[in-house]
C-alpha cells in the first residue's frame, strides 16, 4: 500500500509533482482549501490524522512539538540542500 502524503508549505511543489508521477496520492498544503500557506502546525497535524496522510516537511517542530500519535506519519527532510528530485526519489525508495 502506498503512503498518502501531505506536503508542508516548505516542500517544493516539484517534489509533489514528481511523487504524483510515481503514483503517490499527495496533497500540498498550499492547495488544500482547509489549510493553505501559513497554516499552523497543529492544523496540519490534525488534517494529517483526519485524512490518514503522512506529513512531508523540513520543519523539525513535528519531532519536538508533537507526540507521534498527533499525526498520521512523518517524513522529515533533514537536509534543506537536497534538490526536489532527490527528495522525491528518497521518499519513493523508502
């Protein structure tokens, strides 16, 4: 079963496009009517749980400010220097 993904606002849209090309069900917060750019992390975590989507982000607040049960899953991008293609490929190969 493929992981359903919610890309945080800090995730390049090219990552989303590449993951979609790989066949992932992925949404970007910028294009979710209930969220959008600038949505706080609590709302993102709740949406993740409500829709069973792992949060893809480079925001380590999801590690330090939440319990793992507060969101459906977490895919943390620890290296901001990675290209969008590399990020998508790492998610795909995981």
